[in-house]
C-alpha cells in the first residue's frame, strides 16, 4: 500500500471511530435512559478525537473532518489531490460507522443525527462559531497539515468536548460535515443537513485568515505536506 493510500485509510478509520463512538454515545444515551447525559456524550466526543489524533496524527494528520481538510487546503497547507481523497475517505468512514450502528440499533430513528434545537439561522451561527474556534486551536498546534506534539490531542480533544458541552443541546455541536452527513443519510433525516455542511466548512475556512491576523508568530505559514 502506498504512503498516500495509508494516509487516506487512516482518515477513513479515524472518522469511522469518531462517528461510531460519538454518535454511538448519543444513541446509547437515548436507548438506555439518559445513562451518559450531556457530559458523558461531550467527553466521548472529546476523548475519541484525542485518541485518534494520538493514533494517526503523525501519519495523516488525523483531520477526521472535511471542514478541517478544506481549510488546510485554502491555507495552502494541503494539496488539492489529498484534499479530495481525504474528504471522500472521511465521509466513507463516517457512513460505514452509521451503517454499523444502524445494524445494532435498527429501530433508532435518528442514529445520532445533528438536529437544531433553535432556528436554522441560530444553528448556522452556532456551528460557524464552533468550527471557527476549533480550527483556530488546530492551527495553533499543527505543523503543516498535521497535528503533532504531546499536547495536540489534549488541546483539540478538549476543545471538542468543551463545545459539545455547551452547544450539544442547541445544535448537536457537529463542527464536522462527515459527523453530520453519515447519520443523516442512513436515518433519512436530511432536513437540516445543509446547515452542518455549510456552516462548519465556512467557519473552518474563516479561521485561516483570522489566525494569520491574530497571531504574532508565524504559526499559520503555508506549508503543504
């Protein structure tokens, strides 16, 4: 297997486990009488992101998020070819996880789909800002398009958990098109999917020029891996 294919497969596996653990926690919480609660769900998302970063950060960068990959491309830190394949494999990984969860919980109606608890405009603003902040943190700890260093997983996973804690009840705290796409497609609840595909991508993209403007050091210099 070529190095490129290994990176793409890492993104598939990483996104699979993100969706499997994260949306699996949402499903389990509903099926088993609020056994996890919002704190448990938020911690699951944060911890699985941290685990994937430590597993694949040095290989593929552990983006596990099309919005992050697209933002790295816009910041000239990721090639066009890799961006296309990363997004494709991320989405496939998420869909496979949702299919597995559907096979285990065939009667569950949403499979952890992100659905807004507020107006569509309110959900759009939330998801934009959530992903904007997440991308700023990623840019601050990434080298090129890879998350590296001992604290990268803690910083990024902690940010995901924090945002899931306060925004989970509002929008589902997606921050990730693949995380929302997979359960929406498998459950058939695609009515609000456009919010989670567009707001997250725009939020991550907006973080690129903002990072360059806000930081004194050249942490956001363009480097294509």
